C-alpha cells in the first residue's frame, strides 16, 4: 500500500461550494455516531496495540484518539465563534506538536473517548438547532487565507471522523486484531 493510501484511507477532503440540508443532516449523523463507533473500535486494544502507529512515521492509535478529541474540541469552539461573531478569524493550532505533548502520548484513550462523547452531545444539539442561514455563516482560516461556511466545516468534520476511524480500522485489519 502506498503512503497516500495510508495517510488518506478514505481519500482527501474535497469541499463543495454548497451543501444541501440533506447532506448537512447526513454529516451531522456521521459526527454524532463517532464517539460510540470509535470507542467500540479501540476499547479492546492492549496497551501495546495503542502504542502502534497507524502508518509508518504516523501517530500511534493513542495519539490518534487524543488528536480527534483535540480537533473536535477546536471545531466546537470555532462553531460558537462563527455563530456569535461576523466571519471571525479562528486560531489555528499545531496538531503535530499537540500530539507530542504528554497528555496526547501517555493518558488513557478512555479520557478522550469520554470527552468526545459529551462534546459531541453538546455539538450535535447546536448543529441540530441551526438553520440553513446559520450553516451559511463563515469563519476565516488564516493559514489557508479562506473563508469557510459552517456547512463546509460540518462536512470537514464528518470526513475527519471517518478519516481517523479508517486509520485505526485498517491498522486492525493489517495486524489481524479484529
């Protein structure tokens, strides 16, 4: 398998200009289902398995789970900013450096799984309360120098949920851990 397939097992994210409410609802369901789905995927892993990188020179399973919690917490805050401010500029963060911090490398994955469970419960309440006009609200990402609609960001985090789930799932298949 080539590096591209290891890095992007479900393909790269491609933004659409517009998402229908049906597509948005589907993406919300994907986000909503992630905490339980991810917990079911990793709860039976041993400590050694949690320390296995999902690809050569990639994060360990533990780091990946913690990254998802970190990333989705940032997304949740960014949604609140975009819902309460006019096209706010969001604060980027250095994902790779966050993954190297002690909490990302050593703490139990259950901590991030619990964080995701309750974070997603709140996030999904917010998402389900939003109107089509709300999903058209934007924020500015200074690294890409682009404005993104909240509909695009829902699509991004649905993709992100499946992307990292696939990293761990494919590792379990390759290592015969299923």
